[in-house]
C-alpha cells in the first residue's frame, strides 16, 4: 500500500489549465478571448456530471498536481476541479459570513484559485453590489456560497441567475430543489457535506462536485463530528464526483495529505478569513492570531453545531449546555446578530467568533494572493519530500 502511494506520487501528473506567462491568458485560446464572459469559461457544459455511471464507483488513483507547465494539457490529463471551474490551482476560498466580500474573492481568483462571495451574511441588495464589483475586479472564474437556510433563498437564487453567476456552492440543506434550476441557467453547482451518506444524496440530486468538510472547520459543522482525515476517504469511496476537502487545511502539506486521501482540491476558510482582504474586523483577526491549540471548541449542538473561539459568550453557552438548557434559552444567550457582533464589529468577548482549529498555526495577516502562492510552493516541496521517502 505504501509502495503504491509513493509510486503514484512519483508518476501522477494531473495539471491545471495552463496560462501564458506573457499574456496572462489561458493557453490554447485567442489573446482576445473575453474571460469575463461566462460563455467562454471551460466548465460551461458540465463535462464531468454526465460522465458518471450508475452504481458503485471505483476509488480513483491518488490525485496530485504539478504546477507551472506551459504546454497545453489534454482534457483527460487535467485535475478535475481545475477543469470543472476553469481555475489554475485547485484551491477554493470558503464563502464565509462577514469575511468573504468582493475584495477577498477577487484577490483569490486573481491568484489562480477560486474566490467565493459569502452570501450568508449579505442582504440581497448587498449581494448584487458585491457581484457587480467582482465582475469589474477580475476576469477570472469566481462564485457565490449560498447557505440554503437563507431566509430569502428564492429571491437570492433569482439574483444569482439574473446576474449570470456561473459557479454556486450550496450548504446547510438539500441541493435537490435548486440544482436543476441552476443547471438550466448554466451554473456549476458544488455542495458542502459532512458525511458520505449526504455525498451520495448530493450526487443523486445532480450536483457537479462535493465539498467534504471535517469538523475541524470553523463555524457551522455537521452533527457527525467526523474529522477531515476520516471523512475524505469515505466520501471518495461513496461518490464518483470530484471531491474537495475542507476543514483544518492550512498548508501545502495538508493539501497534499488531502489529495493522498482522494480529494482533488481543497476549500480553505480560516487562512483567508485572517487575510488582509477579509472584511472581518481587525479585532477579530488579532484575537484569532493569538489562539493556541484548543482555543476553539464545538458547541450549540442543540441548535446547529458550531466551532467558536472560547471567549465570554462561549463560556455562557457552555455553562448553559452543561445544565441542560433548551434551544430557546441558547438563542436568548446568543442574542441578535451574534456572528456579526463578533466577526464584523469586533466584539471579541460577547460576540460569536467563528474560526477553524487551524487558526492556532496562523501567525500573521497576509495578502490572499501570497497565501495562494505559499500553498502552492509548500505543496510542491511536500510532494517532493514524500516521494523521496523509502523504507
């Protein structure tokens, strides 16, 4: 088994859509190609979704990446996440509440990843504003993350279609209702799950990719409390769709580990929540930078399991849960707009501070583009280091 893994690491060559160093445009296309027009995006026709056969799916080989090649690659040789979304690197910035505005999403897309707007904390009019600013800020692919429990979800979906958003990540609910409608509008759909059971249901619903998120992640989590290391192989066996790993991924080494387990891309939240372009408050960022291991905990299990920084509000919630408080009392303790109060307004003691476990390893606020480039550099180094292991 170890020999096979090392053999794969040495020989797999799954690459991104190459880019011309001089023009900055994708190789094999006219220098006049308008990449701001969604019709020209490579994922337009969903080449992967219809390729899946019915029945059990064989586990794919380990997917690894070699970055920097300039020769056009055959479609069959490309990493499926890069191919699906038309991106250079299989690095997706999570669409986080109060953090993921147009500045952050555009910076990640410009660096070769996939930037996502976080619609969960935006009024419909605010979302329209951020979508339109994204169209001006970048001509690279980008998308919107939509929690399906959003109060005005039907209105929001209408906005996404009317504004011609071409990539949508959904979460916190079943994608069955909206996926056909989004596909009809030419939208590529990925859905976030916390178990292999829900991954299978998502495939049945017709989504194009699965984001499998372990409970190391910040914010809302699955009730299963399954770690990313445990979750990814099981989701990989359960579905033939492209799988994106999320939860606790904060380095190129972790990215490589996720791909060794069967993921074909990563979604990263915490690193980008603490980036320079994140719309989170400076007080929130500094509080998270000061965290040690164990500085976050999962709580609010009677409402929706949520990973929070241990602060004054967390202590009140933990005490109430310990004595058996019901969901109504827990809501009263949280108060109105707790996450906005903590993340956006900077109340680090009585606000809800949602961040992942990996925050304890982050030591500085850096530009999002630098984060993407460091992830790629560290991935390459780790790939070489692991390939050299022999025993």
